[in-house]
């Protein structure tokens, strides 16, 4: 995977506007104005065969006519002219923004046009942003290479949007919300430059402190995971991913597939890559603001100062089920607090400075907390009659600038707090309108710091060519015989290669029925890829207690399912039933699915997902955080199942999925697991091509 | 329960300020200024023995000196003078606001003072708001009878706050957030006037369209439920209830008690009473704004119009798991839409009018939706370069005023949309900053409409004096014998009175052991209130298969537990295990708790709560919405348990709790239930005094 060099695209020294115009209502006109009138210092060329000049400037009749260096060409011309325009200039111009719509978003014809363009880009080594995009804005260069109006403040947030309109809305919000940007990039159809390439580029961009993305889809799951995991170690990636209710794109018939929601897989992928996922636009802006202005918190311990008991109570509620917590105030600190606060003040956390609190109490309390090494402090304030809002804001500002304290103001009010909030904001503090928003946002930022600190290992799966050969031999033989699925016996042989053992079993024939030696009770099953719902068709007999019953059942089943293979399995007891599967996600490829089996499968939907590659240790860690962790952590003093053994099974499945890509559906349902040192055993295995 | 007449308190024609002052920094001074300088038209008297005049006005030395009618006296004097001041004037003055702090919030002494004051109020028929409150503000009367500054716009929101500081913050927010109030009331210690009395008063108040409350506690659960249920049928009550993480106030040792969270019980109570519960300050303000400006939606069907695909996608996500839904657009309407929209526009819901949409497309689409009788329409807009924001706002405004359409603007942006949002807001439309906030808020309002439409019956429990006598005879006998709990046999007799049957059982003695006639297998148990953990001490034998085993087990158990009662129970099979209990909630009294029993009790915590009184039909409805509804609705085609039978058991428990208040702890764990017409059976019954 070669890194694309996007430097010249996003920081061009010279730009050609193809489709430049000065006719009102034309996108070309907006581009001309945006690029020439907002302070961009580079060279600008206009291209439009209709005109000789545009304004006072020459208009070239074709891009390739420009003899000087053109770092970037922006195309706002009908889709049908885009390919030839780029092709003709492609020896000299290497970076393009294609504003033009009319490509893959319009159907098959447009898709063909886009594919042709993509190929050209590959052959000629071009960078093409779009097509069907808004362009981009680089405030530090005063470059608005888009048809959205205005020039936001230069800052540390890179915003990448799959919706041009949302980029526009955010640019408009920028000033009132105090958002400042290193880049705003509209990615349109993501033909060649998608979220992954931009995460990589922006990860290296010195101006960018935080990457924020609005995405409706992810183009290449594997690439995304690889790049985002790496960049997340350097700077936070915040993604608002829409499409929670979209129908899963591939209909997957297997049982586990039906339980899987691809939105949940996206969440799993984001967590694996250290991406901060936000649920809505409010959260998105809040996290971007906080992460661009504050260093990530290194401690989970927080304090709350307030001049309003009610606000303190709301803050306490907001810490419920969070990874950040209200710190215990030590007896020594409490003593100090009592010395500076009135008797009725609360020195528990939240620290209630009382309604008549002025800057001295805020300052005193901040200093005591600082001595107590509590670094994260939410400073709540309501503008009561006697409150000197500006003075208190000043104290918070000075303390915040003096040293590495994370001071988060939460000034709740309107007119009486507005100018103080403006002052705090101007000095790079972020004021939140409610304690809940402040605490929610802060936790998300802290979680990213946790990811970064854990420095997750870069895992690779240890694949085995020998094992793969053995598995493929079995699979290819079945395919050659025209089967659509492996028999249980073959499935068991394959899974054994990957460390998953099946219950004791044997194909039963009239010849061997006397000497099976599996023990009793037995289960008798028809084992055929033609009969997928064997229970309903009488192809399953449970609880066969002796040789006599066995013979009778075999005779009957042989009669109904003439010529089909019949197998006997030892009917084992169990501690718990597990369901395992492989779900082919359209974005992230084969995903391991596991959960609670048996009658509760559909009631509780305790399903978990794993994305390859993972190490055994990582899988075990996830397992112990999973929705079925109670099996491995114990409840009511029961002996627990072996999490290492089960993690090995999951690792086996992961390897199996990688080495045998032609498997379309895969289920083990159920797998019996035990808490008494018995080995886990697959009872049914479905491998469908 | 006599309704308190609070008319004169909150709409006084004459006011005396006790503790009036003109010294800077005094609360009395703030009160004087607030009441005399903000437009209040009634008579005002000052009382302060220190002065002859305050400003140009006479200062009375005592409240009772004023010979004219005083509708309301506001006290801002030290706590120790409050009682005598009120007592002396109590023949002529009947309404008081006690601003003074220093009562129950300070400890035992203050509590005694408050109790004394409360008694005085009862004896003399007084209305006292507070003590320890901020006062109240009645904008329509231009009356600010509080020590918070300013005079908010008069409007339809009554805001009641247990935190004075939050009331202050909201008053300050009022203008920027376009909040307009009928009343703002700070309730302080809620000595005599709590949320319940105010809900009742505001329920009748013509100016109030929506009641919003910030509460940290509820004073009287039963009264609250009764009043709120009634008022909810007239106007929405929106409550921000803090205290989610507060430790449950009563330590309850029983198993079900340990699972119960009193915050969840508050939620159950609110749902029962039709109260809209909000989770945070943002939601609170949003619902108040919507409910004060819009009629409640009578249909769950919504449409989304947007000029930004991305915003439409976010809106679609926000409908996930909601009670309101995106309406299907009929083929006829789609045809009409296609006729007025460009080919690339989407006529599915969300209807994407495209980035270059102007007022004509919004207007056309609105008219088509109106013809299609879709009444709830979210109008999303991002200010794209070509967007005429003001014109589109005008169209929405006209359509909203023309007829009963619920048009919710969601203009996303900053400077470019600010003046249009201001215009919409001024004309009583509520603009939301994000689609998520709009849709979340709208659903909450719709849910209230659902409650109102369902017109829930006012339930009463049919109690029975005979049954109560019988139960009490058994309980009192055990108490007289010095027992702390009922034996299983006695518990079973009591529960049978309430329609809950126990498994077949009998006390075993050396004499009757030969002729028990319970069948096999049997369970043998020691049945004593001294041995509560019988399993651990060997007081429980399962799976006794025949008479011989029975005799052996009995002899052994008799040896270990000398002199204790031993019982035999038929060891029944089961379909599912249920856990039942009664939890004494400090606010709402006895609450019925039921959930999934057995090994999954603590893992899945499928616990549900019921608040008395309820009818059988109501209980069954709740059961079918409960966390264990899968037992009664069926999963995987299994036969289902009888929901009516189980509802009868729950009703029995509810009656039991009402008729036998001396029971401190009550558990049935487990109750076996069946899906094959067998009756449910209690296997263990714990009744502790």
C-alpha cells in the first residue's frame, strides 16, 4: 500500500479553474470568487474555451495550454468532458478536484465513466478528489477551493465530509461555535481519495490536531482499519457515521448472520482502531472542540466545582456508568477546603461553593485541587444575583493557562454569562452549556487517551500453508462432488485442523452399527447438504439409550432418507451452549460472530463480533469484556469456563476464515462448553460454499 | 386531600416584604427592587423595624401593623424570627413566601423549627412557599417575588425548581433561548408546598400550557401519582429528575431488593402518571419549548424535507427505535413530487429537495405532504451558496400558520441562518440545531399524547377485610411466637389467600412420614426463620426418589437441626423460574418486583416494577411490555405461558402488600411457571417482619 502524496493537492502553489466563469449562478463563478478574493496567495489560472478573458484575467481554452506549473486543477464542467480534460493534461497536471456531478451516484453509465477515470488516475499517477464533491478549504492558506462560501478561522480541526451540505453548515457554524479548521474536505464519491487516504494524509499534517469525519460508508474496511489504528496513536479521529438503520447490504442466510447488524460491526471496527465514534451532530462538534483545544486527559479522576447545588447534582448523574469518575477528596484536602469555604459549603465532590461564591472561592478550591493532583476540573457556574461572572471566568482562565490543568467551564445561562463565555472561548477554553454535555464529551476524549496509552499491538494472524492445503483438499473434494456444503464429518475434520473439536461421532452403516463404540446416549442424524432443516423432517433422533433403539432408529431413518449419509453422535451434556459463526461483512470482510446459544439466543441477542487480525491475547481480552463474559468470569460462585481455550477456538475460526475464502456461510451451532475441564465440543457444523 | 388554594399566593394584589431594605447586598433590597421596579401593579408594603422609611415609603415595624389587606408576605429575615412573625400575622395574612434559610436543610434544630412552622400553617390554614427558597416570578403580572434578577417574557411554561440556582440560570437563558414563562417557582425545602401541590395548582392555571420541573426528590409518592396522573390528561408535565446515582436510601436485604434501583422506580412512576421524563438539561429545554409552542402531534407519521442529503441521513438514523416513524410516501404523492422536483431529487422519505432547492420546492413538497395528510414535517436546511434561507423560512412560516401542520424547522448553520431562525422563533416555531434533537424531542411530546389518548383508567385495588383478617391472624400468631419470619407452610397459607399456590408440601414428622402421599421425587427442607441460608447448612435435600431415601434424609436432617420443623415438597419440573418480591420504596411505598429467576437472575437483571394501584388488565399490559415478555409472547415457536394467570399472581401480591403493611421483606424465589396449562407454583416463600 503506497502512501499517496496529497501535499500538492491540498497545499497547491498554483491552481487552474477549469470551467471558470463570471456569470451569476455558475459554480465556476463561485470558484473564481472563492479562490481569488479570499486571500489565496498562489497563482491562479482560468480555463474556459467560451471566454477570452474572465474579469481582467486571461481565460485559457484548455488546461494543457497553460505552460506554467499547475499544482492543482479544479474541474467544474459537465461530467462528459471531465475524462478528456484530465487525460489531455495528465502529463503535466497531477492533482485534480472534480466538482462535477454525474458519475457513479447516477447509475451504471456514470459508474462506467467513474471507473474509466479511476483507471486513468492509476495509470498516470494522478490524485483526484471527488468527483461529485464540494471541493476543499484550507484556511491557513486562505484557500477556499470549494463552491461553499466564506473563509473559516484557521485552526486545528480537519473536517472531512461525505456530505457537502454538512460541510457548508459546519463552515457557517464555525464562527458562532468557535470552530477553527486546518482543512475542510468534501470527499464526494470517494473514487480514489476516501476516508482512509485522508486519515493517512491528515495524520501527518502538522496543523491538524484532530480529524473529524462525517461518513455514510467506509470504502475499504481492511485499509481503513490499518491506517486508522496507526493514526489514532498520534491524534484523535472522531467519526459521525450515519446509516444505523440501513438494511444490511448482503443477505446472509446463516443463523448468526441474521443476528448481526453491520452498524454494530462498524462500532467494533472503530473501537479496534481507536476511533472516537459519536452518535449525533452535537456530540461531534463538542468532541472536535474539546480535542482541538485541550490536551487529552491522562487521569480519569475529575472534580466538579459549582455555585449551584442543582447543577452539581446533574453533574453527579452525568458520571453514571462512565469511564471517568468523581475523585474522592482526601481528608487533608477537605480540611483545606473547609478553611476557605463557609460552613454550609459541601467539600465532598462536587464541591458546592454556594450561591454567593465569588472568584476567591473558585480560586481557593482550584488551588487545593491542584495540590491534590486532581487535574480535570469542571467549573460550573450559574449567574446568581451576586455572582461576579467575569471575575470568576478570569480566575479560571488564569489557572488554566498557568499549568496543565484541564479546566472545563460550564457556565449555564444566557445574557449574564455570554461575554464571559466569549472570553473563555477566545482563550481556547471550551464552555459547555450543560454538565451532561461536558462530562460526556470529556469521557470520549479520555477513552481515546486510554486507547493510545494501551499501545495496542499490531497483530498478524499466523496462517499455515500446510493447514490450508489440508482444509482446501477436503473442501475442494466436496465441491468436485457437487456438494453445496460439507458433511458433518468433513466439517469436523476441517475444524479439527483449526483447533475446534467435534463431539465423538461416526458415520453409521448397516455394516458398522454393531461396533460403533461411541457410548450412549446417542444422537442419530441425517448428514446431507440437501437437508438443511433436519429437525423438521425427522432427520434427528435424540436420546437413543441402547443398541436396540439405535438399530430401530437407524432402520427408520434409512427408510426416509434413502441413500443419505447417517451419523451417530455421542449425546453429551453441557454447561452452556454457544453459537459461533463467520459473517461476511461487505466492508470489513469475514467477521467472527459468537454469542449465547440455546433457547436464549434470540431473546437476549448476546452477540459479539471480532475483526481479524487479532492475537490470542487480544481475543481473550475482548472475550472477557464481551456480552457473554459471565461464562468466563463466573456468577453465583459457579466454576467458570476456560477463557483461554475459548479464545483459541475463536482464533481458529479467524484463521479458518482467512485461509478458506470460498466459504460463504459458516456456523457452529451449538458448541457445548464446560466448566469442569471437559473440552469444548462442536455439536453441529455448517460449512456452506 | 383538600386542594390548596394558591391563587392569592401566586397572584397577589398586595404584598408585604418583611425584611425590606435598601442597603446594598441585602436580599431584602433585591426583593424591594424586584417587586417595585419591574412593573408590578399591586400594593406593596415594607416591613422592617430598623427603618421608619425605605426610599420614600413607610416601613412598618411589624407585619401585623399593616391594617390594609395583605395577600402575600415575603420573608427575608433570619430563620429564628420567621415563626413568630408568621404566627403574629396569621389571622390576617394567609400566604407566605419564606426566603430565609436555616431550616431542615441545616440539621435537627432547623428541622424542629420547620416542623413547628408546618404545624402552624396547618392550624391557621396558611400557604407557605419555602422555606429556603428563591421565591417566584409571575411574568404576566410583572411580579418578580424572588431575589433573582430580571423579568422574563410572559408565556406558557410554568417552571418549578428544587434548585434556586437553576431557576436563575433558566431565567437568564430565557431570552436567548426564547423561553417564555407563566410562572417560575422555587420550592426550597418543600415544607408545605411541594411538586404535587404545584402540579395541581398549575394544572388549573389557564396561562400554563406545559409544566416543567427540576426535582431532586419527590415528597409524597402516592399523592404525586394521583395528582400527576390527573393533570397529565390536561397538559404535559416534563420533569428533569436528578439523583440517578444516589444510593438507595433504605438498605433492603432481600434478593429482589438488591436488584432494584429506585431511579428505575421513579421512571415507572412517571410513566404511570404520564409524566415526560427528560434525561438532561438540553432535553428539558427542548421539550418545554416544543410543548409550549406546538399542539401535541396526534399522528406518529412524520416526513423529512431536506436540501442536504447528509442531514436527511442523520434524520433517518434518529428515527431508529422511536415511537414516531418516517411515513411511507404513497405512489400518488411520489408522482406529484416528481412533477415538481428535478430528476435527481429523492421522493422517498426523507425527501431530498437537492442542494439548489429554493422556496418553491419546499412549498410544493409541503403542499403535497399536506394533501397526503402527513401532519408532522421536519424541514431541514443547510445554507448552501445558492440557498435563499429567508425565503424558505417565510414559506415554512406561512404554511405553519395557515393550518394545523406541525412544521419543525431544523436550520443547521450559524450566521447565514441566524436571522431566519430568529424570525421563525418569534413566530412561535421552534428551530432545532440538529435533526437528532428535533426528532428526540418530538417523540417525547408524541408519547405524552399517546398517554392522554389512552385515557388510562383510574385503578383501585379491591381489598378484602376478610382476607386481610385471615392473613393477619397467621402473621400475628407467628409474631406472638417470637418468629421473625413465616414458616414455608404458613407463608403458603397466606399466599394462597392471595391466589398464589405453593408446590405440594407437608410438614414431616416421624409419625406421618409413612403416609405423606406427595409423590416422588421429593425435596426435604428445614423450615425455620433461624436458618435463612438452608442450602449452605445442609438443610436442603433434592431429588429424593423413594421412601427409603426419604427416611434416611429425614433422620439425618433431624439430627442436625434438632427441634426445627422439616418439610417435604414435591420436586416439580418447570418451564421457567420467576423471582417475585415486594420492595419498600421510600417514596412510592410497596413496589412489586418481578423478573427472571434461576441462574440468569443476576446476569441479565430482567427486573420489572409495578406501582399500586393497578387493575388486572393494566398489570397484564405491563407484563406484555416487560423485560420477561418473551415468556408470554413466545420465542422460537414455543408454547407460551399464561399472561393472565401471572398477572393475577402479581395482583395478588399487590393486594397482599396493601393489606399487610407490617411485612418488611417479601420474596417468592423461585416461582415455577409452565407453558402446558400447569398452574404456577411457589417453591420458596420468604415473609419477614
